[in-house]
């Protein structure tokens, strides 16, 4: 009797375990022609759109199912829908190549229809909501790349997006900006209509305007996180645009077909030539702006679970001003002052991405960031010497400042727990600030006087350490939470500063067009950047 009871219990337990078994389907969604990941594609069970998810910036997705036979549907605007009939016996990894659609259904955009409204504080909105409404025509506005031209100009008001975003009173260059995980210190462009990054070089973009995730910290302004494009592994392609004031070039090609690729882009502005020719002859004050940026990225697959890539990005902004004052009386006297201001950003990063399992991936990378400001002022005083116009005095000022960062970063994503998207990691950064070094030289030839001096302030070294953990918990279709903790330590001048920064956000969707949001966050900024024309 006891044996029979035990057998029944064991059988019931095995049946319960098997009936409650979960299967994980994960993998990548790619463009069949370009072999590039498709960001934001909707992957869901065909007979119920509530169980779905969008792909991330790598085209990766992961879904859990409690039954073995499913119809998996994949869709994205401009591509043919893909339906897979899967019979699961365990966790499954797949790669789906989507075919481009020659025609897409006509879409009518009505400004009176329900507009896209974010449930959280990122540009992408709520991921669950995005996947569930992929085929809703209003969901067109959730295509992240649509926003790129607006965000890269970094306007503090962002009025083009109906004032959904703000920058807490900061200037237009005060967002915390990352290019492929590397921090960029100065985003000001000498030409206001010039984007920070060419839109054809962008793979994805995230913009957090409020209670941003625990991954980001030590700064009080919004976060702009840009992932750059990767090259085509199968075919060479390129494009070039040439205008009167600008040239843009994009090239991509396989290095080892199907394994590695390279992507190169350049943007060159020569607006200065036309501007100087038009205005210099009519004004005593003229300006000559110029700029360029260059981006390059090499990607290589080591195996199905390992990938490495190296990224390089540089921007160079230069502006020259000249002021001419001339006086005609007993003698001819004039002064010419030329001011040259040059800002250079150089970013380097090397990444290693490893997939431990479909639900556990890592990104380990080393990054270098350098920002350099150089300002030179040259003034010549011209007068009559023995009946000949000559330079009777001049002054030359040359000022430089430099920031250098070297950082080691470890980021992990863990999605094995149902309804949880967990991220955690750590970083260590060495800061080197050279606040000012320069030279001042004055010569008065009429009075045989000269002065020349050089100064250099001591460099400031500081170390910053960060540990973070965050979780997006989907409690129900209407309610989700964003929980996180950011720990940091800053060491400078033999002093150590600590901070604990909690991030808590709750979102409850009452209707498709109404949601309630509540959040609490704490931030601590160690380094303050005063932005003006001299620093």
C-alpha cells in the first residue's frame, strides 16, 4: 500500500513537472539581403499577441513558452511576415532571415488618432507595449530611427516631439553621451544645423530623459546612448553625397565573407569657404567655421557565441573669427585680431560579446575618450613707420585644455526568470584632466619691448568605480516596474566619495492613451562641466 501510494505521488509529481515545463526560444532576426540585425522586430506567438517581445539592438530576442507546439510569428515594417511552426523538445536557438517586401500596405497617418505615448522614460517606450502593437498603424512612430535627426541635434527643448522630453534646464550639449559605450565629453557642433553623428552610421539610439536606468549615473542630465552601424559581411556597398557645403561618404564591405566586416563613414563640411567669400568683404567681423567627423568599425565573429568589434570615432570642429578696426587721421592705424577655436573628440573602444546561454549574455569592453580644446588669439597693430605701413606691435595667446579617460566595463544581461529583464555590471575609469596650459607673447617693436611666458597647471587624476544592477519586472499586461541600484566611488586628491543611487519606477496603463507613472531616483554628480566659448 505504501509503495503504491509513493508510486502515485512520484507519478503525479513527474506529471506536474512536465506539465509546468517551460521552453525558451531565442535567437536573432536579420535582414536576408544585408545580413544585418533588425532592431525592434516583433516576435510573438501567432494566436496570442500578448506573449511577444521586440528584438534588441543586436536583433536578439528570447521568449518563454509553456507548451511544446507553437506558431511563432515575426514581423517588421517593410518586410514580409515570417511564421514558424515549432515543435519544442527543449530550449531552442534560431536565426530568422526576413525577406524585404516589394510593396507594403498603405498607411494613413491621422494627427487626430491616438499618438504614441511612452510608458517609461526611454525613447523606445515600453517593450511589451511595442511588440503587442506592432501592426497598429500608430506604432509607426515607435521606429527608433525616425527620431535620430531630432535627437542628434541635442536641442534642449526637443519641441519637435511635442515636448515629451526635457533636459532639466541644461544647455544643448549637456546630455551624457555615449558612442558604442564610450563617453563623449563635448557634443557642440560649430554649425548648428550639423548633426552630431551621420544618421546613416547609426544602428540604434536610446534617449532617457527622466529617471534613467541604474546603468547610467554620476550625471544629472539626460542620457544619449548611440550604437553605431556594422558593415555588411557578404557584399560591398557604399554611398556618397556631395553638395556645395558638405560631402558625406559611407562604405561597408566584408573582410572575411560571412565572418568579419568593416564600416567606414566620413562627413566633411566646407561651409567656411562660401561663408567667408560672401561676408568678409562687407563686414569688419567675419567668421570661418569648418568641421569633419570620421567613423570606422571592424566586426569579427569568433564563433556562434563569441563576437568582437573595434570602434573609432572622431570629430573636429574649428571656427576662426577676425575683427578689423581701421582709423584714418594724421596717421593710418589699424588692428587685426584673429581668434581660432578648435575642439576635437577622439573615441576608441574594443568589445567582446559572449553568449553563455540564450538568456545570459555579456559585453566586456575597454574604451578610451579624449577631448581637446585649443584656442589661439593673434592681434597685430599696424601703423606708419617711415612712411610705410608696418606691424608695430603684436600679441599671441595660445591656450589648451585636455580630458583623457580610460575605462574597463563589464555588462551582463540575464533573462532566464520569466517576466524579468535583468542587467548588472561594473566599470572602472581613470580620469586625467589638464585644465589649462598655454603661452602668451607680446612684442612692441616701436618701444623695443617684448614679453613671453608659458604656464601649465598640474594635471588632475581621478578614479571612478561603478557597480549597478537593474530589473524590468512585468507584473501584468498593465503594470510593470523598473528597479535598480547604482553604487559608485570617486577617488581624487587622496579623498574618496561614495554614493548609493536607487532607481524605482512604476508604470500602470489605464488605457491605450492614458498611463500613470511614479518614480523615485537619486543622482550624484562628481564632475561638473561648465560649457562656454572658453572651456
